């Protein structure tokens, strides 16, 4: 009795339930009386115990996977409005789009869960009526302790009672660990009714422990962990919402839909943009700054979210030829001009980004690529013949520091930078007494792991403490596996044949096939394997994803609730040693 009562939020509405053909209702309201609560709750427990001798446990038993029980079925239907709906002991799980859903569950599933919390749930007019009266009077006292007591007790009970779910790899919520059940805040996120998990299991029973991990993550919407970015003090989700297709492959409406889903429903709190986005600039629809403008119109409609989200954008590096990027820094646009990282250009770029984003500050302002020559975007060997006169790092840093002191940016980071460059930035910051960079955004994926060598050492927390933000963790989409059987209509590399073509070369394709074999054996998608692997690297702070469809976005975010096994990680490393960095050329 105590478990569901203590877990009920004060505003829980009428909840009709039908179990094995029998229907009943429960309702409780706010009450003012606290005195006598303990006595009343004890009396309710006695009534519940009496009623339980002739009735059947209900709701929470939807957790038990049907395929582990007998074939005899009982009908379970759950319907309720969109409110925080506690289902048999789970703390305030947000109700999501479950209206009069019906699923057939075995009788063993319904009757086989032996939790004290279920003993009070029974049918029969007299017991339920008496229980409702005393439960209402005792609710005030229960509410006082529910924050301490509210835990997913029933979920733990069902998992404990199901042998196949007690495997070491099946504990996505940490319910069975030695430190006890997770705190309530760990369960906040895009949760759905546990009935959805039962329905998913009923339709497609998990075949492996990895399937079970995915089932819980995808159906219930796992909690996204937050991590620090370098020395900034900012905490971001391990997944960052990338935006570079917004304005070419995605419309403003689609961009806002992605923002609504990622931020409001899934708890992502980190967005990455750039003044030059969208890309590629070869598309005739390209207008630099469009992506920032889309985010700005969303922020204008959702002003309360500005303080909840970490916004990162970037100033373009060296473009010697006149560029529309520089022209669009003003409104109306000026004449095209070269992009450089001199103080005036950096400040002008920042003002343009602030205007388009419709915000007074930027949380993380990044140098998109250096002003000096460096081998980037697939190149690896340094060629001294390519060296050019460049803006000193100290001048660029001075402008960034001025912006920090003016409150226009909070922190700055690097992108497409080398170990030498990182060391030079840190050296300049220390000599000037300015803040050091807090992040570095470099290409990083299963097809290109070069960061993991000396750059990882330089950026380690014990050294410069600079967090990696991988871009293109799916190799431009190649690591979804969709290009293995041809060129899908409407896909990025189909639309833009010469854009990031290194990801589709024979060496990369051969490696991709082997990574997909690992994913297939694990029972997960190649995209999930690739993103979860990025998350597993100690030097990665937050991984930047990009999606052109909502299905892609959902799959990408779900990947960050999945933890790969040691065997899977070893298999990945084996393929890497056979096909080391196949997208990195000379």
C-alpha cells in the first residue's frame, strides 16, 4: 500500500484500469488533514491485505516480458490523459501518447509479480471504496515523504523476479546495483508508460541482452547524462544537436521540430551552429547565417528555454577570397570580403551571430578553423609549401577575451585544430592572463580516430583540460550503413557527389561493412554502435549529431542511452587495427 501512495503526485487524475476483464477506478484528491495520517494508513494497509486475498495484482505487471510466461492471456488496458501518471510505484512518469492502448499479457505475467506494493491493488466495490477513503486522508502525510521514498520499486521487483533480466548486461536503470535504486531525478526525461515496453516486447521479444538494452532505452526514453566541457564549468548532455543541414536539406519548420523534440522531450541541452551554416555552400540555396536565424526564431518563440540550453556557434577561419559569409555579418549585408581572424572580423562575426540568434550572449564561441595553414578536412601530412601569412593567435585571443569581458560570450573553443595549435593557444592565454580554450571540435568517428593520439594527451584533464566535441561521428551518414547497398535517393552524398567523398571510398566502405557486422551481432543499428562508441571515449565531452529526418534524430539520441559491452569494444578495436583511419588521406 505504501509504495504507490507515496509515489502518487498530488494532482493524479482518475485512472481507469481493466485487468482480466474486470474494471475499477481509483481517485484521490488533495486533503488538508495531516493528523491521524499514520493510523489511517495502517488501517488502509489492513483493508488492502484483506482485499488482496481474493483478487489479482495489476498494473505494474506489464513490465514482465510476455515471452517468459505461459501462453494463456489476460487483457490489460491503460488509458489516461497526458499527466504525470504513476504506474504502480514509479515516480511521476510523464504520460506520453498512450490512449486506450490494449495489449494481451499472459496470466502468469499478471499474477507472477510478488511486490508488497501491489497487494493493495484489487477489485471489488467495498474494499476499493474503503481503501479510497482512507488513502485520501492519509495522502498528505504520504506526500511529505514521497520525495525520499519515491523509487521505481515495481520495476526493480519485476526485473528481480525475471531470471533473464538479471544478467549483468541488463540493468539500464541501475536498479540492481549495490548502491540501491536510482534517484528520482535520474528517471526524469522522455519517459513513456511502462505498458509501451510490454507492448514492444509482446510484438518483438528481445533476442539478446543488447536487444533488451535497446528496448528499455528506445521505448522508455533513457536519461541523458550530463558531463563537463573542459574547464568551463558548463555541463552538457553527452549528445549535442547539430544543425548544419538546416536551411538546405531541412526547412525552418523541420528545424524547430527537431529543437522541440531534442530539447523539450529528450532533455538535450546543447546546440552547435556556425555562422557559415548551412553546408555545403555549393548548394544554390545556400545563404550563410540561415541556420543561426532558424535557431533565433525558435528562441524568440521559446524565450524561457534560453537559460536552459548551451548554445555554441563558430566564427569562420581563413577564406582568402571574398566571401558572402563576411558580407552577411551585417544587416543589410555588405560587400563580400575575405574571412580572417583579426580582432575586427572576430567581433563583427560575433555581433552578426548574436543578431541572428536573437540572444544577448553565446555560451561557447568557437574558432571554426585556424587562420594559418593546417592540413584538415581529410588531409593529414603537413606541407610547408602551403604556409601563408596569418593573423597571430594573440590577436584573435585578444578579441575573444574582449567579448568575454563584455558578456557577449562566456567561453571560447577551437575547431579543426592540431596539437601544435592547441599548445600555442594555451601558451598565448597564459602569457596574456586570458582564459584558456575549453573545447575542441574535430572530426572523429570509427572511420577516423586520429584525435586519440597526441591530441588526446594534450587535451587530457590532467594537461590542458579541453573537451572534444566530435563532428561527423557517423562519417557524414556513411556509418548508418545506408550507402552499402547503393546511393539512396535524397541522401547527402547522393545529392552532393563531391562532398566528403572520403567516407565512401573503398577503404572506408570495407571498414564500414565490418563495423556493421559487429552491430548486427549485437542486435543494434550501425548508427547506434558508432555513436555509443564515441560516447565511450574518455576524452569525448559531447558528440555532435546531425539528422535530416525525425526518425534519424530519435535513433541518434537513443544511442546515447546504450552502453557497449567489453566484447563489442574489443571487436571494434580489432577492425580499427585492420583498417586504421581509412578516411584520412595525405
